[in-house]
C-alpha cells in the first residue's frame, strides 16, 4: 500500500523494489530465497531506523501521503453497517465531511470525518478535505441526532484547513466553525476525536472538541499549516520545514503539552503501508475508550470536557501585575 516513496525513503524504496522483483519470480532457488529473507530483514531495519527519527517536516509528508488511509477507509475496515447521512438542510451536501450511523463491536455510534478522496476526481469533489460551511452544518445536524438517540460521537480529523474561498466566507465559515465547537462542548453524549492525518487550523477544531483526543503517531495537529506559518513569519513557503519545527505539532509534543490524551502507534513504516493493521489498532483504541466513557454520567462528561480544554496551555498571571506596576 506504500505507493510512491517519499524523498527520505529512497533507500527503502530500492529495497522494496528488489523484494518485489524476487517475489515475482516463480522459480526461485535457494540462493534467491536466502537473498529475499535478507532483504526483508534489511527492509524492517531501514523502516525502523527512518521512522523512529522523523523530523517534523518529514512527519508532515507522511501525514499527507497519498496512500494514507482516510475516513472512508476506516469506515470500511473498522466499522460495520455504516449508513451515510447527507446534507445540512440549508445549502447542500459537502463531500469533504462524511457522516453517518455505524457499529463498532457492540457500540452503535455516529461517525463524522473529513474525507480527501483518493483519485484526483474524488479529491476535487471533496475539495481536498477542506470543508465548506455546509459541511460543518451537516456535522452539527448529525451531532444533534447522536445526542437525541444517545449515540457516542466519533470524529476523524484529516484536513489542511477549512475551505478558504470567497463563497465559504460569504456563507459564514468562521461563524459556523465556532458554533460547531460550542455545540460539541455542550453535547450530552461521549465524544472521541482522532487526528488520522492532517489536523490543520480551524477546519480541524470544527470537529475537534471531545472527551478524548487522540492522534496517530505520524499525524500532526496544528493551529496553522507549516506553509501558512512560513508565509506569515518568513514571507516564503520555502521555510515550511523551519515552521514545522517551531510549531511543535508532532504527536510526541502534542502529548507532552497536554493537547491530546493519547497517541495511537502506527504500523512500521506508517499507516499507508498497512491499512488493515492500522484500522485494527484504531478499532481497539476506540472500543476501549468507548467502554471507559460509557461508565460516566452526562454531568461527569460535560464537567471533565470543560476542565480538559480549560487546562490546555500555559499562562502567567504575574506578568499583568508587573506591567501595571
């Protein structure tokens, strides 16, 4: 499933190609079998060496990999009986936001998630994962359904940001994202949010308020994309790698800073190399977390959700007093 290699995977790609050539041979002798075993061991070592030391910009490239599993892939691999729900009852149906009923083991749930699309035609139809206001209005409609029927809400975040076009702004992009966040903060049902790829800006926050926030090992979650940050601070997208380092948006930093509760380990070499294993790990995490959250009352959920987001970040009260003095 890996597909095209990334620029820091050239040695890995070469080894994979040699393995593929040998595996296609139908008349392998003992020497070829020995070479194949050796190459497979080398591949594991190369993947472990490279992916244990990814820098922030490399993490961004992995999070954006064209073969990385999207929301629709997880719905097919980890959930049962998914029934998609369409439309926002105001303007239209935004394909960048998937929503619907599903089953996860014994749990009946409501699922929301950004969808990027696999082919160019699908990506164009999904606006490359950038939701319009109608996408977030659709999400809020489904949130209310989840609350009405007492269904846990699962949100998959994978977007470079909300759609930035003029039409989206005219239809109230910023306002509807704020409304969605406010709605989630008061929703009387358990909410789990998982960043599965890119978690960019307000587009991610629009479905990112929950009782448990998790991030995949090689995903990122940030107030702005590295290119956007570089454009603002250094007036050039060429400084995106520098911005990626400064933003501290990788999973280890997010966990250390208390922005996320859990980091879900990816298969060796990234989720794009093994969709089934990644879906299995995600399903296990979701089932375990749902079992934990179902033991809490609605009041406990709302109180802990409020406190959770109040405690994110660091501030110093003494600075204002010094300034006044």
